[in-house]
């Protein structure tokens, strides 16, 4: 008798197998952070402090680290140049590749030669990049957690919030810090609203698969980490601390750090949860 062993490793057929690991999580976080930096730098008309003027240079640095993580995730690393041999209009990955390439000259030009036109371009490209990090997951609608179009505005708001939090950690003027704080509060409030809409979309329009996906965060395996790291530590507590800080004028570094941790945790949980069940 002949014995035949078959070892199947098809992640889309075996939900327990993970397609994406830490590299994609880091890439999504740093990509969102880059987008937020570009938008904030573009919205600043006349930065006073040296840190605020140089803030835009964080964008190409963060993006480079994110693309390094993405490169490490590639199975065939020598084929990376093929992303730039064609532009496929219907492919979000193709659009994203070209957006990433455009960010370097646009951000560096704004850093060395600031002007209103370059500011507008940075805001536009930053918004496209921030939304793209969510679209990248949303297009893979075979996974219920990733099937909602609310992922794009959710990741955009989260990236803007992370960039505003990072700006508050820099040696900026009190006026600039107040501005970054206000922007962070608006971004976190927007993120909370979009997050609620995301779950409503899963439950109402996702059918049985959507309800099963939402259950991962409401009583399922990701409930504790999601609500503790993303909702409470990443949004609720920073909102409370920044409210106190705005009244007492006492800089508190805890709030920005929690926002950054919450932004990273959001992507970590969503990437893993999307691969937990169909």
C-alpha cells in the first residue's frame, strides 16, 4: 500500500494560518504616521519653532522605515522593481506604489522650499496615503473584518492623530502645542465616530460573516486588547488628559505616547483579527 502525505499551506483556506505578520503592521502604522505628518506640515502656515519647521522631514524617514518593513515581507525581493514597470488603474497596490514614490520629492521640497502650492500637494498626497493604508485591507474583502470601506477614513484619522501626538512630543512653542493638541482631539473624536460606524457596517451590511467578525471585538478573543489598548488607552484616556492639559497649561507626555501606542495597536489587532476568521 502506498501512503501519500499532503501538507496544505493555503492561508485563505485555512483561517488559522497568517498571511501577514509584523512587517505589514509596522508598514501600515508608519505609512499612516507619514500621511499625518504630511497633512499637519501642509496645514502649518507659519511654523515658529525649529522643530515645527523640520517636522516634515519625519515623513520620508518614517516612510523609508515602513517600506523597509514591507520589503522584508516580500517573498521575491528581487522583483520589487516590477511595481514601477506599469500602472494598473484597478489595482490599489499599484496606485499605492506610485503614491509612495511621489512622497519623497514632495516632502523634501516642502522642507527646503516651503510654499502654499507645496503645502496643498502635501495635504492631498498625505490624505491619499492615509486612506490607502485602509483601502489596502478593504480590497481584500474575502476577510470580513477588512471588508468595510470605513477602514480608509479610520486609518486616515488614526494616522493624523498619531502625527499630532508625535508633534506634541517635540520642543515646539506653547501656541503650536495647543494647535497640535486641538487637532489631535478632533482626530481622536473622528476616529471614535468612524470606529462606531465601522462596527455598525459590519453588523448591518456584512450578514452572518460581518456579525461573526464584529463578535471578535465584543466578547471574542480580541475584546480585551482592543478595548484596553485602542479605545481606552489610545483614545479615552488621552482625550481626558489633553482636556486637563489645555486648562492647566501643564505639558503631559503621557497622552501623546498613549495615542501612538493606540495607533500601532489598532493596526496590529485589525491585521490579526482579519486573518482569524473568514
